[in-house]
C-alpha cells in the first residue's frame, strides 16, 4: 500500500459529461502529481501541485483542470469528455519534487 | 522524446535466474531516475532510484546502473521470483517533478 488514495476506482460516463477524480496524498507529502495511462500513449505526466500551487504542467488538455486544497488533497476535473479520454488516471505524491513519487492505484475512466 | 506505449518488449526468465531490464532516456540534463514496477490493476510501485552523480545503486535484490555517456539505465534483479512478474518502467525527472516514463518492459518469470 503506497498510502496514496484515489477515488473512485472506476467511473463510467458518456461523451460530453464532466467528472471529478479525487486523490489523497501520503501523510506529510506536499507534492501531488497527476498522470494519464493509455494503451497508445503510455504513462503521461499531466500536472504537479506543491502545497496548493501549480508547479509544472505537461500536455494537459484545456478541458482538464486540477487543484490542490489546503488539506493537500487534490482533484482532477475532466470536462466535455471524449471517447479518447478513456484511460487510467493516476495520482502520485512526494515530500518535494525531487524525491520518489508514490502512486495510487488509479481511477479507470470509461467513456461510452 | 516522450513515452509512447505501444507493443511492450517482453523478457522471459526462469525462476532463480538474474534479470536485466534496459532503458534509454532522452534528456542528457536529467539528474534523477526512478524504476517502477506495475502489476495488473495497480499503480506503479517505486523500486529504486538513482541520481546523476552516481553510476550504481543497490537495493534488496535490485541494482540500478546509470551510464550517462550513452544515456542508458538498467535494472538488475537477482534470483528472480514469480512475484517479480510485472511491467517495469524507467522514469527520468525532467524538472518540476515531471517524470517522463519509458514504454515499459514486461517481465515474465517461469517457475
């Protein structure tokens, strides 16, 4: 158990909808990261938050947004969903940026 | 370049043998590298890391080698066990916590 908790584990929705994925980092970790894993693109970095502030962005679509709250949990919001957004979404956390990132078990998002 | 996960290379070994998984990274300025193990239905699990001021680091049954000259990483697993069967990813830290993952190698351990 990595100590990183992601909910929900599975999400099935339709095109055009909006969903929110939630992540609770390991106790004491200030950095939270989001990744997308799909069959054709592998594991792709989306965004990094440190203590509530955005620190780095990857190839995150404009339809996607994230935030980190004062209690350090984070949410990833995906809107105007398309079939191609079907993927596993992972959250990871670390104490600071240049230390090992520990991953949750992901949310599997299926768009019908 | 960025990771593209297509057809995974596969490494098949006999239980008890040593395994070597290789990885090429892209950015000569990367200073921190991590190996992860991913089992089916789970998130990537941290195995071992190495910083660019080292060329070798050992853990329990695992060793990571870093060759900065040719931008190459390897993960050696000693006395491979069936529980080691998984997909293994190398990742390089591009700064700001952004990890770039390799495509992964599927390790299959035959009893």
